[in-house]
């Protein structure tokens, strides 16, 4: 299938445009259950754009965003590294041909036997944010390289990652010393600016904090080699974002001015690599009103919070929905999933506008769902099957 065509741009120069292969596939096929369709060519193009913008920073794809084996294999072929969170994710990457030295074990909460497995498989780069985790790593991966994850403040992300991960800045000096005393190699620092950080400039206050700690640690005698920028690269969900290459280049520019000569830089895009490459084919189950004078319609889809759309939690990520009636008159809707759980409501506080003609049985397409959908779908809550995935 040919995904890219060239058309004359405004200046008569040929510029590439996307033929949206996933959307075309959804339009041309019938699905008997919610199905995520992902285009590998689109992932590939997104990788190229991020790679070009990131320059010397090495990409370690955050596997949890979409663990489809074909996507992992494609990224192996393109030279990507991988940020894995568990033994299973490491095994997946290895099975698809990734070299262990290109896999980092980035979860700060690891099972001891998973650390031992990773180390025996050749993985030598681990994340930690506490003394106890460093001790586990020292016991099961002696001499390994560790980077310390920091809590950063001022996250402007649409999906912030909270205080669950990272140590407070004040804890960093002791952790680096502790790592060294345990025979580990204090190799670098990491942070996560928050997922779906829509503008590159939102990174600046975070980079300010981390660079102060970086320089202080080096002044303390820790010869840090690695700055791990984490993820946060955005996807298009309706609100404007910068193009991936320009965004990544702006982040790198901000890094270079603050950090100077960092030997090794790593970035861990998840959403920014795969979200726009996939759409979900879904179906309207029911359109109803709670009373004759109800101003809102309730629209129930065959996919909800538990079958792939978990990121609608807090109405944080607002997906765009294409319907067969687009262009017609619209009205406000509460959007909900099909399961018998009252939490299975996608958008209620901020209703979404959908065509008045929408009715049960209509096929709809939920756009830019390639990240954090299949990996978040339950195995069978209420008997609904997990999200089906087709990789083109
Ligand atoms: C989830 C995660 C990422 C990916 O974040 P995105 O916002 O999807 O790019 C990167 N690094 C770590 C450690 C993560 O846990």
C-alpha cells in the first residue's frame, strides 16, 4: 500500500502529504467489535520526524504506549531503543530483535526477579528513585548503570504523571552517593515532563530545575553521563500542537543551552510516536435522552473506559470522533461506554458535540488512538472482548 503522495505546495514545491492509511482501512471494512487500526508507515514517519528534531538524542520508545509486536519490530529496524517497564516488555523487545544494550528498564518499581532476568539478558541500564530500589538493583544487577528519576514541578501536561514517580530534588545527592557506595554506576538523571505536554516551551521551567541538579551532582563528583528526557511529546487531539520535528528541535535547543556538553541524551516518546498512527473503528450502541426535555443526548458507544479509552479519566484526553453525518447540525452529548459500570462515562462535564442525525448502528471512527488504548483495555470486563488491534 502506498501511504505517501506528493502534491505541489503553495510555492509549487512538492511536499509530502499523508494518505491516512488507517482511516482508509476503517472506511473500507466492517468490524464486528471495536478495533484499533494502526499504520506502520505513519509510525515510521513520526519516528523520522522526532529523530530529525531530536538530533543526537537517542530515542527509547516507551513500550507501554502500544506494545504491538509489529510496531516494536519496525522500531527495532529503524534503530530505536526501548524503555521497558517489566520483564514481559523486555521479552517482547528482545523477541522482536532489540539488542539488550538498547533497552532501559525504566520503571522505578521493579520486581526483584525481573531485575535479575533483565540483567541476565544483558540489560544494564536501570531507573531508580529510592534507596530500597537501588539496593534491589545492586543485589540483582551488580555493577549496573542507574539513572535517578526526579520529581519535577510545574507540569503543564494534559496528562500529568504526579508524584508517584521520582525523588524530591533534596533526596538526589544521597541517592547518587548510595548508588556509588553499593557498587552501581550513578549514570545519569531522568524526569518526565508530563504526558501530552502540548508546547515545547512548557519544558523550560522543568529543564531549569533539572539542570540545576545536574550541575550540582557533577560538582559533587558524580561523573554523570546520561540525561534522560522521558516522554511528553504530544499528539493531535483537536488542540493545536507544534509539528513533531520542530517541537523536538525546540526541546533539544532548550536542553543544550541549559546543560551544555551532556555526553549522552535519551528521549522516551510513547504517545508522540504512535498516537496519530491509529484510529479506532467503533459503533454507536444507543442514542437516548433521559426525559423529553433533556437538553443532552446520551450517546453510548461499543467502546468505553474499560475497553481502551481509559485516558478519558478526568476527561483529560479528548478524542475526536468522525461520524457518517459530519457536516450536519450538531448538539451536545454525554458520551459513555457500553459496560454496566457508572464510571464508564467518557465525557459529561464537558459534553461533546455530535450530529443530531447520529443513531444506533452508526459506525464511527475515534481519531488518533494509537497510544494508551490497546494497552489499557481490560481482558473482558462485562464479557466485552479486549480491544482488537490490526497493524497495517
Ligand atoms: C510512559 C512513559 C513514557 C512515555 O510518555 P509519553 O508521554 O507517552 O511520551 C516515557 N518514559 C517513562 C519512564 C514512562 O513511564
